[in-house]
C-alpha cells in the first residue's frame, strides 16, 4: 500500500489566540501524514503558545501575510503545500481531497469552496459564488493548495500587502493544472460582523475591482483596515 504524501499546512498568524486552537483541532482530525507550520508575524497575545500547545511548529516570520506564508513554505518538508487562514477550518476529509485532487500528473494546484460560520443571506450568496470555477474569486480564505514544484516555479506569493492570494492563483492557473473542489472550508465572518455585512462586502468589491483594473496593491492596502490579521 502506498503511503500518502506528506501535506505541509502553513498558517499565517497575527494575534489569533481566539481562533487558532479550533483551526488546529480540525487539522489534527485529518488523514496523516500532516506537517503543521504556524508562521507568526509578531503576535503580542498568546497565539504562539496556543499553537504550540496544539501541536504546531511555530516559526517567527517578518510581518505580512505573503511573507509569512512564503517563510512557512521555505521551512516546510512536504511536496504538497496547503495554505490555510487562522480562522478557517478544513472539512473532515480536506487533506485527503487535496491529495486526491493533486494525484493526476497534470494537476498542480487548487482551492476549496467557501462557507461562513454566520450564514446571513449576503454571505450565503457570496459563498455560493465560490462555486464558480473563476480564478479571480480564489481568495486565500478558501484554502489554497499546490505542488511545491509549481509554487516555486511561479515564485511563491508576490510580496504584496493585499491580493497576494488572487495573484498566486492566477499565476498557478497559467502554469496549468488548477483544480476547483466542490468541498467547502468554513471561515469566520468576523470582519463582516465587525464592520457590517453590506459595508464590508461593498469595500471588498471596491478593492477587488481595482485589483482587476491593475491598481497598485500598496495603494489599495491603505483602504483596508487590519488586512494583515483578518
């Protein structure tokens, strides 16, 4: 019987003591072998100690989600990489689905669908939209996974403060072999609760449209409060 390939799960964190435990508990329910790397960008709360208590290897990284995820990838051992936000939980068979999805020789990367822990009508509609196989909707909170060789071929995440996840997905699709899974990860609706669902979604749409138009991500980041730890 063939041993399943090691999946390195890389989680960027910044002051996530309230969310990281639940995410890691779900990771531990996945099919082994799994490597768990928390790339912390300088948390001032108990994120690092909570992560260690739940079996993660904690790496200190320069602050910035793209930088943290690239740092985690550099220190990982798996040939399959899964990038997961600290407030996002995998489905029970998530890692198995990643392995299955990337088992064909022409498959190199992919993403899950999305659902929220607070399914308001607006968020249910947004989650429904993630069923479309459109690369420009492949945000990082959906859980992005990739063969290491493909990740390295496209240069990893661009060093952007915002939309580094969409840009990586677009580059991976051009590289070839991108897969869209029907299974969903569950992510926190905390930004929508904090700022108001409609207000937050309108801001997201405004920024996303500017990204599609080619606006400088550094300029856009100034309009997105606390984007590094949401």
